[in-house]
C-alpha cells in the first residue's frame, strides 16, 4: 500500500452537474407554466376576464392538464438521475426545509390539476387541451360535489402560492445572503464557481497537493 495522494479524478471535479440540463429545463418549464396559473385562476374565479374570460378558462385548464405529464416525467427522470445533495455547509434544518418544500411542491403539482380536472368534470364542462383534444371526464355531473372541489382547488391554490413564495424566497436568500451556489446549481447546473476555479480539476489537484504537503505525504506523479 502506498501513502501517496493520487490526483482526484475528473469525474469528482467537473463531470457531475448538480442538476442536468434536462432536470433544469423541466424545473424552469414547470415554473414558467405554474406561476401564471395562480393569477389567471383568481381572475376566472372572480369573473374578471371580460372578453378574455372563456380563453383564460381554456388556457388555465390546458396548462394545468399538461403540468400532470410534465411532473410525472420529471419525477421518473429524477428517480433515474438523482440530483447531487446540497453542499455540506448547509445547516441540517435548511436541508430539511428544502426537502419538505420540494416534495410539497411536487405533491401539489399533481394534486391541484387533478382536483381542477375532477371539479370541472363534475361541473359538466368540457376540458379542451389547447384545442387539440378533449380530456375524458373524471366524474359524473354533480354540481354540489363540483363546488366542494373548487373550494378545495382554491385552498390548494393558496398553499401552492405560499410554498412557491417560500421556495423562491429561499433561493434569493441563498444567492444574496448566504452567497452560496444553491441558485446557480439550478441555473448553470454547476455546484461551484468556475471563476474561483473551485470544482475544476486544476483546483482539486491544487487542494490535494496542499493537503499532501501539510501531511508530509509524497505526491503521486
Ligand atoms: C397546477 C395547476 C393549477 C393551479 C395552480 C390552479 C390554480 C387555480 C386558482 C388559484 C384558482 C382560483 C381559485 C379561487 O380563487 O376560487 C383556480 C380556479 C380554477 N381552476 Fe385551477 N389551477 C390549476 C389547474 C387547473 C386544472 C387542470 C383545471 C381544470 C381542468 C382547473 C380549473 C379551474 C377552474 C374552472 C377555476 C375557476 C373556478 C371558478 O370559476 O370558481 N385548474 N385555479
Ligand atoms: C423564480 C422562481 C424559482 C426559483 C428561483 C427556483 C429555484 C430553485 C432552486 C435553486 C432549486 C434547487 C435547490 C437545491 O439545489 O436543492 C429548485 C428546486 C426545485 N424547485 Fe424551484 N425555483 C423557482 C420556481 C419554482 C416553482 C414555481 C416550482 C413549483 C411549483 C418549483 C419547484 C421546485 C422543485 C420541486 C425543486 C426540487 C428539485 C429536486 O431536487 O427534485 N420551483 N428551485
């Protein structure tokens, strides 16, 4: 056995993004689709859409419907390509908060469109998806049941808005207060700043060499 410190492999330093391009695309696509759903929902529920009311209904139902397969696809992809865990210096309580928020958002991303779909079916209204095709009804017509479900849809809408606000606030806090890489992991995929050299092979070699010198260990060639 040798005491020499081998240079770290390229895979540790550079090859693994925290989030792959696919994971990032699915995340930002979901964000762009879901965020306008909340104000659009409030406008249609309060009959404030004027001449656009019917189009806004169609848009709201269509976007909601496509969020279900996007989220299912995202969860399948995540299972096969799990993201890297958060940096070690993130406190345990923040890790827990992130986990609860992320899984809460995933759950609401599936639950909310399903509740909207069942409520609309129970109301007896058709659900056209971008004018391409009609979704099958998930319930027989029952107006009282529909009202109850739309009440639930409103509550889940409020919960989604609160959770998304906490989530976005946390991303801003990490970036501007803690000044760590959490937000950038979801933008560039990289878990370290390339300008600092951190995370590159050269930087990792330098750190390994410094550790070896400190310990008086001969360097591997
Ligand atoms: C994640 C996706 C969705 C979000 C975040 C969302 C959010 C909301 C919100 C916040 C409201 C306003 C509730 C209120 O103030 O009473 C609303 C209303 C509504 N949503 Fe959704 N929704 C989603 C998906 C869907 C889907 C898939 C459908 C149907 C297929 C749907 C059908 C409706 C309808 C018809 C209303 C108006 C209810 C009324 O007129 O009282 N939503 N939605
Ligand atoms: C401006 C808006 C947003 C920003 C800046 C943002 C930022 C981020 C960041 C930085 C992460 C990675 C956290 C980590 O590394 O652990 C993340 C993950 C995540 N975001 Fe967002 N986000 C936004 C909007 C949303 C919205 C609207 C949703 C859904 C309603 C959402 C759902 C998620 C989920 C589920 C994850 C966990 C990904 C995973 O590890 O499986 N995000 N977001």
